[in-house]
C-alpha cells in the first residue's frame, strides 16, 4: 500500500514540476533557474508543514512527503544548473542561485514546521 501512495503522490508532483519549469522558461527564457528554485522552496515548505504536524499518519507522509515532494523538488537539477552556470562563467549567478535555494528552502521548511507544530 505504501508504494502505491508514493506513486500517487509522484503522479501529482512530477507534472507540477514540469509545469513550473515550462512557465519559468516561457517567462524568463531558456536557462532560467526560477522554476527549479520555486518548486524546491514550495516542496520544502510542504514537507516542513507535514513533518511539523506531529503524528502525521505514515500513509500521508508516504503520499505527500515521499511521493509528491520527492518528485516536485529536485536536487539533481539544482546541481546541474549550478554546474552549467559555472561553465558559462556566471559565477555570481551560480552562487546566488545556490545561496537562495539553501536559505529560502531551509527557511520555508523551518517556517512550515513551526506553523504546523504551533497548531
């Protein structure tokens, strides 16, 4: 049952990830990192809320945490984007993107956790 819940969550997260990337490219052009940044921050927030809600059922964690957030967010694309930017000699942009992802992602996860734990 757990595997099915992960697959169901992934069936929602993966298309949203693709949509975010397409919107970012349509608005900012090829090579934009905003789609990846957005999904990583949103996924961090969602996972923070889920895990901050003490006693969340294991089934919900599998569906939303592993399935949805696992396919919505993408560490591999973050890494590839940073390497591409470095190769293009856009060092400030690469550093800014990496720093923004870490600060905003961790901040969103912490905020989500704090809000859910307070409820």
